[in-house]
């Protein structure tokens, strides 16, 4: 019985191996077929009108995002009179502003100190930078007639200041100057021209009229 069964088992082994090889070959052919079919389908899809239109729309959206339109890149033209008031130039300042008044008071005190030093100089002949005497700064009143400010590393104040006698109210004179305010540290950078009392009086009268109009 054993002798007759062995040939039967040995004869079936090549058949099983051949069947496995055929099955693997069929699988490879199937993969190749579906692979080619996928390529053909993709090529057909790329050539379809819907795909071309969608690709064009995507390209348009990408272009609009990558580069702004002419309208979005257009900048507003600033009028010349507004450019003069931009950072770096002088702009009008409120004459009652606290820092403006502080700068004016500093300027009058600096003028008094300068005139005192002039008198102490050897050979002083009585000629001063300005014709009026502001040495006793505590005995005079100041009036800020005009004020402008300029943003720098701090602030420049360009001032026109009138000086009057505190007791009588009589005009002593006036002057122009620029005070530099470096974040609270004041210095006088430019002494301007003297302002005559006639001009000071007119400016004071104009300021009073403006105050009356605002109250009215």
C-alpha cells in the first residue's frame, strides 16, 4: 500500500506549482491592464472641457492672489498742502498747549540768562542781541503769539513770543526762536529776529478777538 501511494503524491506536485505560477502571471497581467487603463482615463480626463475650464479658473485665482490688480496697487495722491503737515515738517500748534507754554517760558528765562551774561562780559557797551531788557524774567509776562512744532528725535517748537511788563502791561518787545524739547530736556537751538512792539500789540489784539469769537 505504501509503495503504490508515493508515486501518486509525487505526480501531483508539478501540477500545483504550475497552477500557482499561472495564477501569479494572471495577477501581473491584471495589474498591468488596470495600470494602463488608469493612464488612459487620466489622459482622457485631462483633455475633457470641464478639466480645462477648471484648470483655467484655478490659474486665474492663483494669479490674482500672487499679484495684486492695478486698482489694489494704486496709491492715494496726497495733496501738496497736506504733505507739508506730515511728519518731518512744521505744523501749527495750539498756543495754549502745555508743552508750548513750557517752551516759551524756557525761552524767556534763557534770554534773561543770556542778557545777564552779556552784561557781565568785559567791555560790554550796552548793545544786546535784542533791544529790550528781559533780565528780570520774574517781572515780565510772556504771550505766545504763534507756535509751530516739528517731530524730530523729540520736538522742535518754533515760537513767536511777546514780552510785556507784569505791572503796567506795557509791551517790552518780542522775539522769534526755536526751542528743542528732547523728551523733557529743553534747549534753545535758534535765536530768531526781534519782533517790534507794534507787531506784538496787533498779534495780542488778534488773539483777544479770536477768544471773543469762540466765547460768542
